[in-house]
C-alpha cells in the first residue's frame, strides 16, 4: 500500500473513495488528486473564519473532512478509543448540481478501540439526494444512519454541545461532546502549510471536548467518559506529489495543554515536522520545524505491514520529552484505503493520552 | 524407471501391429468424449449466461425491495432507508429502442451498489466521474456492442435523445445497457423514481421496513436458482441425456476394442510374466497404457467437442431465446474446469469400458490352461445372465412409470427401457437366428445361421449401439413429428385473426381503431390485452379474449364445459392453459382466486387450452372483464378480420398512416412463419445430436466387423477349402451382417415407438407441461430402417471386400498356423 | 547350484487331489546340463514350472545358488525369473508384435542386464543377423526357437530351463537348435535343465534323470 503514498494528513479521503470503487487503479487515481487543483478554489493565507458557516461544507474546494477522535474510559478505568469521520470529495469543479448530477461523494469512517478489540466500518454516498451531507446552521453532518449534530444550545464558537452516533454490524457508538472554551485555529491562523511548494489547507480544531456516552461492542454496552478532539480541514491541493505518508499525533497534555504534531514523510526519506502547541486559554503557537523530533521506537506487524506503533517525541524548546505506546497496537483501519488510527498513552516529561494516525505504510 | 517403460513399449507394440484396433479404440473414446464434452460446453455456456443475467445488478441472486404493486417509487424512500441503516442501493429499469430493437436499460448507483452484487461495474476514479456525470457512460457487453454494430464511444439515439457514449464492460449480460441511475431517470423520463432497491448483505442494525416505508415496499428474498435456470432445466436435461447416450454408445465401441485387444494380448501377457515381470508391475503398466491412450483420445475428443459445441451453439442459443427469452452469447467461452472434466470423463470412461478386461488380466494365471473355450456353453451362460439383467432393468422401468413423478424419473424410465432393450438384444437375436437355423435345409444355409449365432458375442456390443441409436432416432423423430403436426394445427386455430397490430401507446391504438372503423374491408376489430399477476407463488399471464365468433370457432380447447365461450362473458369464469392446469392440478369446475389491483378475482375454470411454447402459466378471460379488473392493462394489441385480398393493401395503408413498421403490424402468414421458425430451431439441436449418435453407432458396427473379420478366417477357410468361392463367401458374410442388422433394426422400431411414447407422455409433460397426442409415422419408420440398413451395408462392405479379394495363401495359412 | 529336496505338489482334479510330485530330489551343478525325462503325466513339466517359480510347491525345498525359491512370494519369484533364470517353451512364446531384435533384448532390458557385446555374440552364434527386423510370424519354427533361446540367455542367467524346446520341430532342426543351446550354455557356464520325452536328445546332455510316478527313478 506504500504506493498509495502522496498524502497529507487525512487527505486520503478522496483516495479512499476512489479505491472503494476501483480497487487496483487507486494509486494512479490518487496521484491525480495530489497534483491537479484547476477549477477548484485555492487555499491562501489570511482567510477570515466565520462560524457557524465554516462548520458547513466548502464545495468549491476539492476535499474536506469532519474528524472526531475520543479518548474514553469506563467505570473501571479501562481505556477505549472512538473515531467518527465524514469525508467529502468533489469529483470535478463547478457549482453543486441538483440530484444525482451532484459531483460530491461522501465517505464515512467509524471505529471503536479497546485494549483487546478494534472494530471499524465505512460507508459511501453521493451528494445531491440527501443520503449524506453537512449543514450549518443548524449544524448537522450525516451519512446513512451515522450522524453528528448540534444540540439545542449549540454554540458555534465552541462547536458544542454535539451528539454523535454511528453503528455497524459489530459495534456502535453514541457520544455527547461538551466544550467550555472556543475552537482553536491550527497552523498560521488557520492556514496550514504542508510543503514548500504551496500545498496547504484550512485547518481548525476543537481539542477541549469532554465526552460521555456509550459504546457497544458485540452487543455488550459500556458507559464511558473522557476527552475528545475535532479536526476540521479543507483544501483543493493538500499534498505534494513526493510526500508518501504521515504520522500524526493529537495529545492531551496535563493542565489542559494540547499538542497537535505531525511528520510528513517524503519519497527521498526526508521528513517535515509541523504542529501547534495550544495553551489552556486557547492560544495556538506553531512548532518550529527544526530542533524537534518524532522517532519510532518499536514496530508491530499488522496485516502484513510493519508499523511503528511506539514513538519518542522530543520538543526541547518546550521541555517535552515523552514516549508513546498504543492502547491497542492492532488499531488497523482495514477500510478501502487502509491506515492505522488509535488511542495512545504517553509518559516522560509529560504524561497523558491522545490519538495517533499513521498512513502510507 | 526404465523397466516400466520397456514393458509399456512391449504392450504398445501390439497396437503398432494392429492399427485398426487402435483406431477403433481411439475413435470410440474420441466420439464419447467429444459428444459428451460438446454438450457440456453448451450447457456450461448457457449456465454462464444465466449467471450473468442473474447477477446483473439485482437479478434474482440479490435480495430486493420492490413496491407492493411492482411499479416505480420515489427515490426519497431510498434515502429514508439508508438513513435508517438499510444497506440499499437504488435501481431503475426500463426499455429503450435502438434502431427498432428493444434493449433493457438498467440505471444503477455505483457508490452504494453492494459489493456482493455480481459483476458490479469496475468504475474507476476517473471512470466514476465519467460514469455518473452527464453525459455519463453506457456499459454494455461486447456482444451487445457487436449486435448494435457500433463501437466504443458511439452515442446511439433512443427515446428521442442521444444515449451516453458506449463502453464495453465484460461480464455484463448481453442485451443489457447499464447507466448511472440519474442518467437512466433522464432517459426514461422518470425523474426521482426508482424501480427497486438492492439490499446488501451488511448486518448493521436498521429500523424495520414498515417503520420507514410503511406498506409501500416489500422484501423479495434472493433465490439460489435463477428463473432462467428453472425454466431451462428441462432443455438442458434433454441435452445432457443426449450427451450421455452418445457417451455410452462411444463406450460400447471402446469396450469391444479393448476386449478384443486384451484377448489377443493374453499370450503376450503370459510371456511377460514368465520372463519375470511381476503381476503388480504388469497390471500397473496396463492401467498406465490405458490412461495414456485415454489422455490422447480425451484431448482430441475435447477439440472435437469444442467444434461440435461451436457448430450447435447458434441453434441452441436460438432455441433458448425463442423458448425462454434467455440470451446466450454466440461465442463459446469455456472454463478450465471443462477441459479437466473432459479429460477425466475420457479416462473414467476408458477405465469403465476396460474394467472387465483389466480384471481378467489381473486374475490371469501365469500358466495357460490350454483347454479351448467351449464357446457355445459360455455364450449361453452369458446370454442367460444378460437377459436376466434386462428383465430386472425392465422391472425398474415399470416401477418408475408407476411411481415416478419427476422429469428425472421420466428420463430414468427412458434409460432403463433402452438399457434393458440393449441387454436383451442378444437373446432376441439368438432366438431369431435359432428359428432361422431350424427352418434351413441346405448345409450352407444351416452353416449360415449357426455361424451367425457364433458371431453374436463379438458383434453384440456394436448391435446394441445400433439398437440404441435407432430407437432414439425413432423416438425423437416421432416426438418431433407429433409435436410439429399438433403445433401447426394448434397454430392455425390460435392465429385466427388475419392482421395483427401492436400500437405504440393506448392513444395510438385508439386512433388506429377509429380509423379502422371507417374501413369497409375490416370485418372485425378484436382488441387483445395481457396482464401479469401470480398464482400459487408463480407468475402467470392473464389473457383477455374479446367475445367474438373468431375465437369461439377457432380457438382450440382441449377440454371445456358446454357453451364455455358464453359462460366466459360475465367475467366470473376463465380458461386455463394446459401447463397451468397440470402444474397446479386444476380441472374444469375448480375455482381459483387471481390477485388483481382491486382485490382478488374469483374465477371458475370452464375450459383448458393448449399453450405450447409458453414457459409461463396462462389463464384466458373475457377481454372486457380483464380491463375492468386490471385497468392498467395496455390496450395496444389488435387483431383484425379482413377479406384475404384486402390484407396487403390494408397493412400498407396502416404503415403509411401511423408510421408502423413490420414489427408493429403483421399478417397471419408472417406470424405463423415466425412461430414455425422458432419451433424448428428448437428441435434442430436434438436432430443434430440424433444424427451424431447414429453416426457413432455406424462406426461401432464398422469397427466391430473389422476386428471380427480377421479372427473369422479360421471359420471361413474350411468352407473355402471345401469349394465355396471367395466371392460367394463374401456374399454370405455380407448377408449375415445384413440379417443381424435387420433383426436389430426391426427390434429397434417398437422400442423407438416406446421411447417416443415416454417422451410425449412422461418427459414432455414434466418438462414443458403439455402432453401431445401420439402419432405413428410409417414413412418415417421405413426411412430410418433404410438408413440403418445402409449404415450396416457401409460398415460391412469394407471387411467383406477384403475377404473377396483375399489371397488364397492367407486362407491357407490359417491351416498351417492352427495348433 | 540348483538343489531340489523332497518337493511335493498335488492338483485338484475332478474333486480329487492328485499327487503329481511325491518328494523329488534333484541337483544341477554349475555348468552341468541335465535332461529330465519321463512319460506323459509323470510330472516333469510341473517340476520345471516349480523350479521356474511359475507355480508354488506344496512341500519340500528349491534352492538356486543362495536363494530359497520356495520361500519367495509372487513378486520375488518374478524377480528370480527375470534376473536368474532363462525359460524356453515348446510353443516358443515370442511376443508377436515385437521384431526379432526387440524380442531378443526384451528380457535383458527389463532385467537391467543388457550387455551389448554378449548380445552381438548371441546374434552371431544363433545366426539371427539377417532376421533381426522380421516378426515372429515370418520365421520358421527353428528360427523362432533360436530367438527364444537367445532371449532366455541374454541376461546371462544362472540356469536355463527348457520345457520340450524341440517338441514342435522336426528332427534335424531339433538337433541343430539343441546343439546351439548346449554350445551357448557351455559358453556362459550356466546350468541347463531340459524336459524332453526324447531319449535320443536326452542322451546328448551330461546327465539324464528320469521322473516316474512323481519321484526321481
């Protein structure tokens, strides 16, 4: 699957969609995604974000996602993870058409993870007929029976409270997300640069969610509470052709500090580090690319692939030096476009929990 | 390793010295394998086609949601069901006419199409876009593209618009055009409508159907067997039965060739054993030899089978299309398993045919017991044994006739009859020849009969093959002829109107009717209509017949109450087709309830009519009653009574006035011609296989006589020595062969008539649902008798000619060589 | 080399056991040729068949060199015939579909003991050079028996067994064939045991043994 390659964070949305329908022609199709943006809107620095409108879709851009990960635990303290994701991809530029002629294609991913089990599911839909979509205001994102919607006293700045539901043959999740402070713009005031050649996305997060609800695995319900993190990102040309994959961390540090950090790997073996350090008051500062590092420390073999599931993260300027371990090393998303996504723990200078995503292995 | 090879070389040296025997053996194996695998290829080809049809986006292999009345419904139901967790994918289906030919247009939704639905279009990333965004793409099978005479990228015109550009998609069923659902809605002018929802196998929890769709939709469970498979079962069983018959006839040849070869090689085997070849090694090498020969013959047979199948395929395809509407591609495509199965059947057949000889070789003592076979005693024992076996098989047939109630049982009766007849044939011949011998006075005459009897054991297998081939020919010929005669009479009654019109719409039909009212030459306008419903879980047709003398006088009824036609008028009675009455065991006076849009329609049965060639059950009711009960019935079909001289001008006028073409308006003669053409093709395959079987039997006879010819010299030489000329001897030999062939053929005639009776009274009834009257056609029988004698003459001619020209020295040598 | 001791054999015939051999003792030394005579039904052919391993004895022992023949199963006896014995029969028993050349080499080939030089010498001595491409049916009786002797001796057996080898030949031919056989036996140094009813031919061998009523007289 390494051929799937040139991907920025989660930009595989479009690729996975293509794969679901093609199988083998994926690599070829995906490369196209990385390189052509003609006809679509461009991502430029200095965009003013307007909420709740920007919670809704931006069909003039090629791809977009609504991405929630939650670190949860049950009454006995056992750790769980939950993922709820909706991807949008436009097959061609131009204003949205009515009905089946609509060029938007949607893909949903959902997963739950415990120390011993990992369950996932995916589904696809075309836009224009109501099978999937996102609206704001009032905020509502859905595909088939999976849904994420703002509750009565929804606040657009906090993106809360939210109700989130997904169900599949062998698991389901139902969570309520609350936040007591505003969302955070990533990168440089929401402009997230992915390469030196102009690839970039608009990117904001809500990392301060408190989550509570119920997950069901094989008809066994577990009541859970914990923290959650939403990422919102859209772009038309989010990755450079020579970028092969990424390793992305969202970490809940002690004292309500948050860290978003990712490494983009290139074909020539070089890598670029990006990230934002978020203070409890919601201020977000970009991490410098030099002097900091993320390094694999252990690998696990899953589905015939070698994946680095344990890492050392060092940000000397911030006094951070931690070792991460997965809650379940087998958190493999064997979807049409497969990747690893699961809850992690970390210890060292800081201790806490978070989520790790690895693609392109 | 070299030792077995040396032994194999020694064994094979026999064939080098007896090439005719080898040829016989190979011909037998080749024809057995060829006919068997040819038929299998045809069946396989058809089955692949049914699979493709069944798997094409919601054939019967996939569970479906359809509306209660099988009409289209709003696509919002699809969205609602998806939102409730149902793994459904929408489909729209309709028909489009391209260049006057009708095609099935399927609209699918590739993104939600369940992955387990067979041959989903491999819409690529680029191609997904091309497929779903206007103008889209139209996927077709390669055959369809060829039929259309178009190439990829072309945009045919239909329904007043340009269809999407064509693209070939292998695995699609021929005749189907597949487009995106949105594009299908545009083409068919059904915006926002879907015809059914395919249900994927995903087990995600979902709300109940009723809570989402109310009572608008119902779930249709998938069936493992497609409708086409069910309908065409009998046809394929027929083919298979013929393949099997040919296979066994071929094995008869193999058996006789191997038997003779082993007999001749017994001294060689003894010498091998004496020279120190162990019994186990020798037996192993014997089996290896046989398997090698079977392998070679099997390969050649497969190639021949392929050729046969390719030659027959157009007729088979035409039959299946004519009878059942099944689309079979005209190009043979065979799976590897066919080749393996063909080779395997060749090897198994060879081993089965050689079983007796192999057992004899394995049990053979090294030391020969030098006493000569008392042939007469041995032959009598063998005859008694075979006759006993024949009687047992006949008993089985009798039991099957009494208690069997399926198509398989029907064929089993046939098989038992023929096997029994084959087994008892030597006894019949023995008795006939013994009678001949008793009536003979002259010494040469007595010798003639006695010697014929002695020849029996050598010839009997070939004669059995001839018997079977002839009997089947008589049987099938009689059946086809009976069917043909009945069918033509029936067709005359059924196609009673003079001109048939199929209007494009109800509106056009009204205009045509109005126009026809003013035409003096039109004696009567007979509207017709047909509705579909189901009875007892199976689909049936409801045919509307106007109350008119044309029907009362001509429409053929098999059984009816008094004044059935009058009783039909009020609309509370019906006629049922023979198939339906047999299938559902309905008789006159029975009551049925037919589901209709306004509720069940109770009907009393007042008559039963023949409806040959229709796989569906049918009932006929008064036309006015039909339109009351099924208001949606299209009233586009009209039959006209017209004075004969006026038919052609009227058709021309109709075509000019309403833009109708040959497909929309036809005279009676054209309709009859079409029907007969379909009918004839239906049996053309049967006839071809019939001819093949007879050919194989002829070869069996020829090879048996050739192999016998050499071993008969010791019997003939003394007669030559006492003064019979070679020419006279040859004539006697020919006469003998013809005599036994004649007796066999005469025995085959009643057997064949019995076979025909079985086909008409048991197999056809089970397979098609109709029973045909049994006729005997003496001319046909005489013709077959002549063919059989000609075959025997040809087969006997070569060895006899050799005898007539034989050098005296060769005859003398028989005395010298004899111990 | 061949030692037969106390050999017994009986056959069932018409519901009765008929003792054919009632304790036969016989030896044939290496290089020795022995004629086994006796009237019809004396059991001389049976004795030969038992020694050849074509049939199993009821009792007694047959030892050929170091091999206990009576202890062998069917496969073992086949191997013995193939590698250690040469057999010649009254009816020649050539394989009709093989040429003379193939008939000659056939036993030595399956025994894996083909010796080209010895084969050439056999062809030469048996005078078969011009007949190699013919088939058995194209040969006279004497010629056929010469081929049979050649086939039997081609693997250089320990013992040549012949059952009335000249029974189907006229006197002159018989003498000639036997002369050739004796020469070749002498040349190979193997033992030679011949069943014959002809005292005249028997007298030409080293030793004569007469079988009478199932025992050596």
